[in-house]
DNA sequence: GTTAGGGACGCCGGT
DNA sequence: CGTCCCTAAC
C-alpha cells in the first residue's frame, strides 16, 4: 500500500478526550485537501462544513447554499479520510437525493459508490431487504402504493366483521390516514381520535382491530406500505441489537437534509442510527416546514439543541439567490408567523425589479397574463426553463395549461395524476410484481381481474385455489421455490368456464415470465406482457389505447436500466412521475420549457422568474386551513417557500372572480398573505379589463406598456 | 356472478 | 371533470 493518511479529531464537542482515526486507502500520506474550502464557501458555510464531529444544527435560510454546505461537508469528510461507506446522507425527497449525490460526485471527482444517500424511505427499503427475515418478511417483498394499501384496508374492514352500512364507521381513506398518522407521529389511534374530535372516538377498538388485521395481511402477502419502510426499519433497530450496532458502527457520520420536515418516526430513526457517537449534522430551515399534514413536526428542528445537548449551531443567512426586492417580500411574508427561530436573510445580490402584484379578473385573464409575460420575457432572452408557474393545488393550473397549449408555449407540468398510479401502468406491473412475489394477493387479483368473465368473486376463488395448489407444489418440490405457473394451471380448474382460453393464455405468459432467461429483466418482462396479453386488452378497453401503449413502451425502456426486477419495482414504488421523468432525461438538457408545479414539488428549486398564481383566500391559503391558526402558519411558510424560489422576477397573481360548479361565479378575496406585505414593497400591475393583448398592462420600468389605471384600486 | 351505465360527490400536499 | 358507488341488465 502506497500509504494512508490518518486524521485525528479529538478534543471537540462532546467527544472531548476521544480520539478517532480514519484511514483512507490508496492516497499518498498527508494528502493536502484538494478543495479550497475557504475560497469556495463563505465564512458561515465554511464553519459548518469544517465543523468538528458531534451533533450540529445548521440553520440555513432559503437560497443560502444549504445543498452546497451539505455536499461540501460530505466532500470534506471524505478528504479528511473518512471512508464514503461510513457516511449516510438522508434527504426528504428523491429529487434532493439525486441532486446531492450528483454534486458530491462532481466535487469528489469520482462517484463514491459506497456512500449511502437517499430518502428515508429508499434507505429503509434498502436496509429491510437485507434483514426482512428477522421481521417475518422475505427479502423480495413488494411495496404498496396508497391505492393498494387502501384496497387492502378495505378488505380488512370487511374481514373485521364491521358492517359499515349499519354502524357509523370512518371511510377507508380516513382509517388509512389514522393508521398512517399514528405510525408517523408514533401515537396511538385513540389519541388521534380524541385530538380530531371526529365523532368516531367510540370506534377506537374496531379501528385498532382493523389496523392489526391490516398489519397481519401485509405480512402474509409479503408486502409493505410506505410507512412500513420507516416503522419496520425502526423496529429492526430497536429490537435487534445486532442490527442496531451494525448500522451504528457502519454510519459514523449521519447527515440529514430538510430536517424541519422530519416527523417523529424519522427523528427517532435518526437518534437510533447515530446512537452514542452522535456524529450528526442536520440542516434545515424552520420557516420552510411544509409537511405537517404528514406528521412533520418543525419542533424537531427547534428542539434539536435540547435533544442533542452540546450541539453546535450554525446559522447561514446570506442569500445568494434572490434580489433584495424579492427578499424583502419574503421577509415580510414570513414575519407574521409567531413560531420560528429568529433569523435575518441578508441579500448578497444587487438590486433588481420590484415584485409585481397582478390582480386579474378571473383565472382566464390570469392565464392570459402569465402566457403573455412568458412570451415577452422569452423574447428578452430569458430561457423558458428559467421560468415557473407555482400554485397551491394541482387543479389551479388548469387555465394556464390550456392557455400555454393554445399558444404553443412549451411547458412541463408536475402532473396531479401520477404516472405510476394510472390503471394501465398498474395493470402491467401487477404481472411483474406478482411473479416477483407470488404471495402478493393484491397483484394477483389485479392481474386475473383483467380477464373476461372474472370479477371479484372468481378472483377470490382463484386466489384460494392457487394458494392450495402452490402449497402442494412446494411440498412436493421439498422447498420454497416451486415454479408458480404449474400451480396456476391447477387453479384454473376453478375459473369460470368461459374464461378458460384467457386463463390458458395467462398461465402460458406467466410461465414465460418465470423463464430464467426473462425473469429478472424487467424491460423484457414488460414487453412480454404487452405482446402476450395487454396490447389486445388495451385496444378493447381504452379509447386512448394507442397513447397508453406508448406509455407502456416508455416504461419498458425505462425498465431497461435496471439489472434486477426487485430494483425496478422498488424504484417504481418510491419514485413519482416527475422524478422518473427527470431521471430518464437526466443527461439531456433540452429543458427549455416553463415549469408548472405545486409549491410542494418546487421546494428546493429556483427560477429566474416565478409566477405565483391563484393567490386568493380559500385557494392559497387553502380553504381547509382557514379555521386553524397553525394551519395558516403552515400555509404562510408555504407562501414563503413560493416567494423564495424566485431569483430575478416575481409576479404575484390572483383572480378577483372564481367559478365553482357549486356556487357559480364568486367574488374572491385576495390572499391575506398579500395584505401582509407592505404595499411599497410591491408594484401593482393593472391589466386592462377588456382582455389581453401585447402591452395591455402597465409595465413599470420596462416601458412596454402604458401606465393607464396604474395605482387604481382593483376593487 | 359479471359488466355496463347512470347518478352523486368532491377538490390540498408526498414517500 | 373524474372518480366512485350503486343499480339494473347480460
């Protein structure tokens, strides 16, 4: 060995007196740090990046280089001699994980392949694959999406003998939510019921019984839902000392991004992962906590210093992203919130355009304005990829979508319907899921219900018949690995007579899928299902069969990059549409399209120009939050996130009228968040009420329009 | 027992 | 506007 460098860190933090040595192989002794940290980071960032081991809280305001700090921290640790496999980098979204890993790769020069980085859920899946047996699962478990888990839960409500018609019982969605919240917040269902006062307090016992049945069913089917990826991971760490010690030893440095979005189970997981060594760095911004509805508790970040006594605290407050004008609006927007760390974002950039306040008559005029302005800005040389339209809810984008389509403005939308949750995608993947995990009852039923003449009833019978046949086959084979196709043939005896030809086709297809030459190659498996069965089925079933088949072909192409079936299926379950798309075209940068996105999905992104639309009371803040002070505070944080996405230009738009099918045309109050901004921080742009054409509005400072009606009260 | 068609209803957000 | 549930016909 040519040499190794030893890094000793002692005398620091709570590890006073404890000296650790890290060895990196294959580099010359005493290798100097390749990256000039002091030159590439500001003093606040540098302090965090070079922080001594031990607990550290980094409070990084919007646009202050949070990701930069975290990636440099990883690079720094690696350069200091910490082996990449000793690091764990947890993020909240797949997007953040991908970005972070990409930047680390760039910085360090080559991909630190043994560095573990990803979302809590994906890391959980990874850990559980290795230890599933310890929890009564097999390593080939499949993952339920929301739809699947609600379907299973529905079965459990029935199995619990609850007659939902004669007894008032919450809907499955509500039961699912209760179970999920209970898991994520680590509280009992009774507590949740009392907290919500929904009137179902008396149903506590029944709901708990359903929850227990649901857990048992999942285990029997060898499937996990999203929450299990966290809950079972934590159980593993809590109950099995060997596993706990193994991961605590392995991950000597744990880093967590977006810590303000962690919920109880996630912060417990973090505690369990770092154990006694406490080399934990968490990064976040309490003002950007926007996931309380799924149990995120920004108290986690507020209380971090209490939870980890002696934690070093770093504040990074220089904002490099936005103009001072935009930052002033951001600071004004968040000021009304009472519960937050005091912090002051300091602008680093020079002055720019004052953010625009754009009252519109209705959503249609608003869409016209956005489209028109996009075209103008594009002509001024701003790339379409640098522009975004942000909104509270998916359906707010409808008019803008139509207007962009009409005018031929290229855009990408983070669609409300998830690609992987569409019927045709789920139909085909059910075949793959079931061959990967023949215990998966839901996938089996989805698959067989596609056949003509087979409904829920026949599906149930076939499932039972298959189970019996397969048990026999396994016993005869003397193991656990009998092929499933022969058992399917046997089960076919209980299929309705008229479905016999289809059943023969299905068993033949499954036999082919099981063939070692095909099994485990997801792209080939998808194509096989398409050819053998689904193309015909789609033609007969869907009006837009051609489009759906095209999407399935795309799915096959996407699947081509996966070496194993399990990897592919896991990825399918954990990635949403947009992320999969982003992965697919990661190398092409033909991204010259305006982005239409919910604020939630735009978190962590930045754009030259941001159009925030539908800023009306009941839309943003959403109607459901109006009665609840803490919900309003969360909406306000969401608004803060919206504003801080903008680098150069920000347009705050709202319609004065809103059409709902329930109440027809209604007057809409502008969002309270707009009222909270001092009026001199914004420039009012008045659109002509007669509709839109080029230059139809006052464009302060751009000379593009006439200043007619400027300053006029829009009401 | 299955499927097709009509009527009611809801509509935040994401792993 | 689409989904879901219920009912009536195949």
